[in-house]
């Protein structure tokens, strides 16, 4: 699928992905503003700001004005915040392109942050934090980040701490937005049944005169580890949810395709090694996943699962044994080819709609300033060899690099430290 990239004089990057036979269109704005750009006292402001952008603009004074207009177009719309970016999008019938473009850009550029709405939204944010803390399979991911990176932005919760949320003032939002919501830090993507000319007409009309600014930077992640680490969060649960992982490599690592295949071997699909071991052979849990999570300046490979409380020790040993096998034994060609085709097939299945396409191209452009097509990514995956898998496994699966975060009815950390051996 072809795309067209243009950069305005103010630095705004515009990606157009024409999809002639697709009946929909998606407008997505991505900006380099996430929890890794925050200071400790306002941790959570990127996420809170995302909420506030839907609470009214100069043109649409109330939040309901925005939602009513989008609903009347039959649009799907939302926003999301991560460590390194925030995104706003709307998807609709292609004939509504100009309307949704106007609404999404208005949300991004002209939000007014009404004081009364801000105070009300504090309760919403706190309940969102409570919701995730009540979901062990989700909350354990936050704990794993805390374990790896501690008291630095990469280790902080994206939603922030409750005390921070309650203390935030309108001026905090205005200041943060002025430092980060800038054209040179923004990628705008339009995918669907639309032409480049139609897109650029709207872009120049609305974004062409937006001024550059002085972009706030994020603090580089510090990596420190020389022994296995464990974080245990006591909670009366029917299952133990855990993340077992190791530090790996960032988005710019030349062998990220090898990491993808390694993840596929362990936890990609119902025939993957860990799925077969934990679910089919041991019968200890419902879900198990394995994949590399890469950011601009750090990355980690993780295995996660929810399992029988009584068998957690047995499960951890089984998982570690599967990691060790990848170091000790060459993956056979049949399995390697199966995993490659599974990864490629799943990637292409996730690129069937205009919103998926917008995220695929926009995420790459925003973070890496370069874009690879699905076919190029597939080519990289098919090049991966069994020897590369084994070499990489030896690099990352080492005792001193092991980390375990878990939530369950346990209090003693020493018990799990004894298990963390390859």
C-alpha cells in the first residue's frame, strides 16, 4: 500500500494513505507527549490532558457538542496516551472526511480546559486508576515497568498518582500543552477513501499557520541491573498474574525482527511453545503471551500469564526452561517457518481497516521518522535464521537480567528469587 509524506514549513508531518476501495476514512493526530515527557510532580498530566481535550473548544464550547457532532456522523472516535505519545482520532464514512478532520484538529489545537470540567474529570481519572488496579492482568504490567525502571519516567504510571491528579491546576495543562503540542512534534495521518489533494487542502487551511515552539524533551532512560529482581504485590486473587522479562533493545535495534520471531516461538499463537506447555500440557492457565516491547531508548522482552496460585513455582520453572532451550538448542526449520508465516499473517490481518492503517504508518513516522511497509517488514521476518534466534537468546536470557513482577496471594520475595535461574 502506497503512502505520501509531506512536511510543512512549521515541521508538521502529514501522511496520506489512499485506500480507493475502502468505504471509510480515519483522521489521526499523534503528538510526542506522553508520560516520559513529564516531571514527577505532574506525572499523569499527558493522560489527563488527553481527557480534557474532549471537554470543549473555542468552536465547540461543551464536551457534548463534540460527541453529538461525531455521533451524528456515525463516527468511531477516541484518544489514547502512552509513554512517548498521545493520539486523537475519528473514523467515519469517507464522505464525512472534512467534518471529522475539522473536529479532530479542533480538539487538538483549540481545547479550552474549562475549570469546572477539570474538577469533575479528576474523579473520572481516579476511577480509571482504580479500575486498572482492580484488573491484575493489566496492573501487573505497570508493576513490571516500576520494577525495571524505578523512580524515573519510564517507571511511572501513565495515568499518574492520585495525589498528583487532585493537585493539578488549569495552568499546568496550558503550560504542558504549550511545551509539547507543537507542529514539529506532531504527525497527522489520513487513511482511507481520500486523495492527497483533499487532505493537503484541509491541512494547509487549518495547520498551515500554526507556529513552531520550543519542544520540551524527555529524560533518557537509565538501565541498571546486575542481579535478578522481583516485585511481589499481595492481593487475594483466584489466579497469580505475572510478567517475567529481561531488558532487550530499543526501536532502532537492527535485529528487531529476530526478537519478533523469538517472541512468536515462545508465545505467538495456540501452537507456540508456552501456550502448549502451560495450557495444553499443564492445564494451569488460560492466557500466555510473549513479545518484545520497544521504545525509542529502551526495550524489554516479556512473558506474561495468569495461572493457578498453587502452581506458580512450577509454572515459572517451566517458563524459564523454555527460555533456556532457546539458548541450548537450534530451532528446527519447520517450526521457524511456521512462526514466521504466523507473524506475517497476523500483521496483515491487523491492517484491513483505515484506523489500523493510520496507526501502522503514523506510529512508525512519529517515533522512528521512517516507515516500512508490511511487505518490507515481512521480508525482514523471513530473513531471520535459527542461528540468529539462538545467539539473541544467549544475549538476553541471562540470570542477572531476569525480572519478575507478580500479583497474587503472596508476600515473600525470597521464595521467587530462588526460582529465577536459567
